[in-house]
C-alpha cells in the first residue's frame, strides 16, 4: 500500500480527493489536514510515503511544505495539486523538491497514476502546465524585488516596506521601479497582479 497524507484547506475538495483515491486498491489515505503547518507532523506520525499538497493553504503554502519535507522527511515524495495554472508555481515547486505537479481538475486515474509514479521515484508533471512554464521562461525578478512586491501587495507604504525589510526608502523605490519595468507594468499594482498571475510571488 502507498500511504498518503492529503493536505488541502478546502474541506469538500479534500474529502472528494480522499474518497476517490481511497477507491484505488493500492492507495491509502492515512491522514487529512487542512493547514500546511500540520503536514510534516502528519507525515511522520503516519509513516506516509507521499504527501499530496494544495498550493494555497494557511500556516504554510504547499511550496513551503515541499521544501520542509525535502529537508525533514526526504523519503516522502511530494505531489502538488493546484487550481492555479501559473507557470512560476511549477518552477518553484520543482525547486522546492516536489516530484509531481498537476491540476486539481485532472481525472482521478491521472492523479492515482501520478501518485504511483512519484512513489516509484519518477516525476509526473501536467503537460499543459509544463508547456506554459517553458513558454513563460524564468522569473525576471530578483529575490529582493519579490520581497518588496509581496510587501506592497498587502498595501504597505514605501516607509512601512523599508522598515519591515530593513531597507532605505530610496532602495525600496528602486526595487519597485525595477519590478514595474521588468514586468512591463504601468504601476505598482499592475506589476503585483502580473507577478501573481505568473506565479512569481
């Protein structure tokens, strides 16, 4: 049996995925959690082989959890499920150690097959998401520009961002200006939206 921890903050979605995977003879859902910060403990407590993770969760994102599991429980394979086909998410998921990446609306046989492939040491990546990621290319933003845009996305002022990130206000303005230019946006909010749509934030 392949032992699976399923993490998704949407109760109905999590229940549906668990029920469908539970119909497979060789798959067993050993734990379901609704928060990212509960995954590592659940994987350890249940000796899980695979963690199936949503990207957007309270406590920690699926991408953050993938990196945690890679360090803390390297024997557990990670498969990311997403309802957001953002190209940057795929690149970040692979960099974090995920070996599977597919859309939530994939047929259950594809999901079950992906779990088996990841458990066997392989990779499973949704072909449409992979093609979109290849077409989009790498994020043009530096890590510091990402930090500044994330802070700005919460509506923080330049002064507040500078204080939070321990930067000078002029430096924050420069990072924002660079990010606006690199994303081809007209203003800060447009740059944030484009970066979010691409999965760069």
